[in-house]
C-alpha cells in the first residue's frame, strides 16, 4: 500500500487527512514559515569562530530536538498500533442502545494499540508478558475505548494494589535489572504474598504470554461491564476478541532467541501483514448475564480474577474488526493515542468491579503528564469523529479557537448553549444502580476463592501445555535468588495442583510440598490453545536452497505455497539469484547470517548441489533448531538427504516426498497445525 493513501469512506481517515503533511518536494522553512538558505552550518563569527546567539534557525532546530521525547507510559510502554474498521454482524438492540451496535452491516472506524506491560519503550517484544489489546471505536456518539488485554483475568482485585504490582514486576530499583521480565525476586515475592494472583499466574506462565503474533491473540475486556438498552434495562457483559487465524504461541527458547535476532518481531509482523493486504481480523464476542442471575455462579461475577467459562456462558459473536491501515507516523498516532476505560457511549456502563473503578481514575491522570496538559483530546488521533462542544478552555497547547465571550453554564448570552441533551436525544445517563453500604476499606468475602479457577485453567490444559507451565515456573523461579521466595511460591501453587508444584520443587531442588491439591475437577476446553482455529494463512516458510536445486519442481512448489496464502522466503548461502536445473532462478532474500529458523513458522528444504558442504552444515543446524521448536519441516528432492543425515525423516510433523500434490497438501496441513507438540524432542 502506498503512503499516499486515498481518503476512503472511513470518517476517521477523512479527519486525519486534514492533519497529514507530506514534506517531499517542498522548500525547507523554519516553524515560522521563513525559507531557510543553509541547514548544515551554524552561524559563526568567522569560519573558525564561536556560534552566535542570534542564530535563530540553529536555536529552533536544537530546541525542538531537545524536547522530542515525552514520558513513556508507566505500563504498556512498548506498543504498536494500526487503523481499521469494525463491522457489526448482529444487532444488540435487545441489550444495548449503543448506536454502533444496532444495525447489522454498519461500520465504525477503529484504532488498535497492542503492547507489552512491563518493558520500557525500546524493550524486546517476545518477552513473557501480558499483551495490551486496546481498541478505540470512533463512533458517531463519541469515542468508545475497550482497553483490554490478551488474558481474561487480572493479577489483583482492587486498583489500590496496582502500584504495588507494577513496582514488583518492573526492574528492581536498586540495580534496574531485569528489563521486561517477571523472572525475578520482587515479582514472585509479590505473587506469594498476594494470593489473589494465582489464577492470572497460571495464564502468565502458559503459552498465552508468548504469542506468535498480535494477529494470533485473543483479546478480553477483562471486567464485567453493563449493557443498557433503550428501556433502561441492564445486562452484565464481558467482551472478547477472537482472531480469525486462531490463538498461537512461540516456544520459550524460541521467544528468547527472537528477542536477540529481531527485537521488533511482533510489530514487523503486524506492519508487514497490513502492507501486504493480509488484513488481521478479529471477531467480536459478548458474554451476557441477566441481572437476576448475578448471584447464580460459584464465583462473584464482579471479581476480575474470574472468567465466565465459555461452556457455561457462551460467547456470542456479533461483529468483526479488520485492521487495514498502518499509521503514517508512529509518534503522532501510536504514541500519542490516549485510551481510557471511562470513554463510553450511551448503552455501555460500568459495574462495581473495584479494579475497573480504580482504572476510571488512573488513565486521565497519567495522560495529563504524559501528553503534557489537558488538551490531548485535540490531538488528531484522539479526536472524536463527531462534534464536541463544552465550556472547557485554555491549558497547554490549546488548538481550538473558541469564539465569543461565553465559557460558562448556565448563561443567557449564548442562549444557554452549548446545551445539555436529554436521554432521548443521546445524552449519556448513568445506569441508576441502587447502592448502599457502610464506608469500609475491605474486600468482599465473595472474592476470597483464589484457587478454584486456577485449577480449572490447569485442568483445561493439554499435556504439552501443562509441561510448558511447569517449565515456565521452573525458569521464572529458577531466576530468583531467594530460596524462601521459591518455596513460598511452590507451596502456594500446591493449592492449584499438588503434582505440578511437586515437579517444580524437584526442578528447583527445594522441599516438595506434601499437602495441597484441589477438589475442582471441572475443565473448560475453550481455554486450551489445542482447540483453537487452525489456519495456514500468512505462515512464513523458510526455503533453504542453493545452486543446482531441482528447478521446475521446486519452483512449482514455491508458486503453489504462495498461491495458497503462505509466505515462502528464500534463505541461501549468499544473496542474489540462486540457479536450479533447467536454468530456473529464484532470488534469495536472506542468508544464514541474516535469517534464522526462529523467525519462521516452517522450513522447506529444497537444497541443491550436494557437494556444497558449507550449505549442508548451515541447513542442518537450521532444520535441527526448527525441529526442536516443534515446527513443521518439509523436504523434496535433494533436501530429503539433509533430513536423512539429521535423523529427522518420518518424524512427527516432518513431510517429505517428490510427488508435488501429495507433498504440498501434507506440508500445508502440518503448517496449519502450527506446532507438533507430541514430537520426541530432547
Ligand atoms: Fe491499565 N493502565 N491499569 N490495565 N492498561 C494503563 O494508562 C491501570 C489494567 C491497559 O495502548 C495506563 O495511558 C490501573 C487492566 C492497556 O495506550 C495507566 C489498573 C487492563 C493499556 C493504567 C490497570 C489494562 C493500559 C498507562 C488497575 C486490561 C495500554 C498508560 C486498576 C483490562 C493502553 C496509560 C495503550 C495502560 C492504569 C489494570 C489494560 C497507568 C490503575 C485490568 C491495554 O493509566
């Protein structure tokens, strides 16, 4: 897609167009519009003399540069965004009067920002961490922000503890180590001493926190929100995003290596998919509970450490979001976007979830300092697409020029305008929930069961997913220096599953807990990634090839992979053209120096000249590593020899053979499976 994007019917895109500037082909000026004659040398008294104070051009250029940075987000600093649209499949009229959820087929512009939580703005992307999944819907009734995560529960139950949680997970203050990692003492000390973290920790140590791609993650609103319909009736609601490509993850060893090989792995993946026209799609789902059923469950539906199991409360798919446009400028859009769970539209309201209630305060507060004052709603990315008028005035960097003398309400000079709207005119009216009680600093007893759903999650995992959780526990705690912390955590998680805790204890060489376990036997198949959608679309296949390969046959396999939506990329021992038999050529995009198996979903070994020993060695290392990460591997013609020599022939997820159609079908099926976990890997 070109940078000179056409303005389409998308109202947000149309609005942004007014602010886009293309400097190409223009004369250079100062910010005052003065044409500049010289931009390399400061103004001096003599060619070897001192710089003069009157050099306004130098001063302006340097001053602006000196102020280019703004504070990074205290959490979710490392993020990447894209524009798109939301299309409604099914009217939610019965439950909510939100206009963007009324008419099937209606489209709403959106902006999404994905992020990691703990790392700084420049940290690597495939770290073990929760991912933010924040969506701004630019609706005709104002901006609605669904500021969610890729995990449906949270570490704590009350916003009061958020600063403690974040202090514990961020680098330790005495030495600023480690960056973007939860594998350190203070985080695990927090976990052991705040046992409401148990359920979230099970998710945190699962494959969910090392996603293959932002395009392959679920998203969750986490809290219970409220839908309110035209008649004023309320329903509890939870929000879900379900990726069309399914939910897929990396393996831990691979994730760590990617952080070195390509710290931009996730943003690059998203950016390229959109540039290629492979627009990421997420279906939007709601779980709805009637108000009279509030107390029917064996957990409190307002507790943000609890899910509503999908088998008990089905997720109704009501629409789809498509991300179809990269930003023009990451700072202007992705960095300056300001999300707020309190940005709602009529028909969507809050509940008393104490985590949500605290968030309603925090976001504006942090944005006031991060974006330098109260006018950040005027930044192009944050502006609603509908008109906005009120009596708020002035402040740093005010852009709106409000005319006239009146900036107060009530008034007679402007006929008491801007005027408020009645509910039937679209005025936002809070849901009139009845509340009464004593002022207390306390937690409801209904929030006290910290382990049942942690066990539900464990029970729902496949064998390999369970192994990954045990490995993750052993890694994270293995990085802690304090034995007492390791012991406290293992003892705590004996409440989730005794055997799991015992295995972790054995790996850590500490005392295995003898008592524990849980009476929960229930499981929720929807929680296992094993049951996710399988889809080979956009999977990256490394094609290992050198001169002398079987020209026609390999070429036709590459063409077929491409036409079936996969992305074969040629890796060879040198860049440039690689020549096969019959003089057929392909261009190598990568060498073994610039590419690595961890950056691909699958490997196709096409090989070539068998006497090329250097190629043979590099290719062997490549496939061995891919095999150890459970990736699908395919080989035809001379490539089969490499698999043979490496003892990989006929292993699970390894496909070989010279009959093109059979090979291709089997290979693509192996790629759809994502990883072959039952493979015998040491
Ligand atoms: Fe946030 N969170 N959060 N959070 N959060 C921020 O706001 C906060 C929580 C989430 O891409 C901050 O503008 C508190 C849950 C996302 O710009 C800050 C609590 C969920 C993003 C803040 C939570 C989230 C943020 C930092 C506990 C999932 C990135 C910068 C009560 C439902 C948005 C900013 C973006 C960002 C506070 C817990 C999601 C400090 C106090 C639960 C996706 O205001």
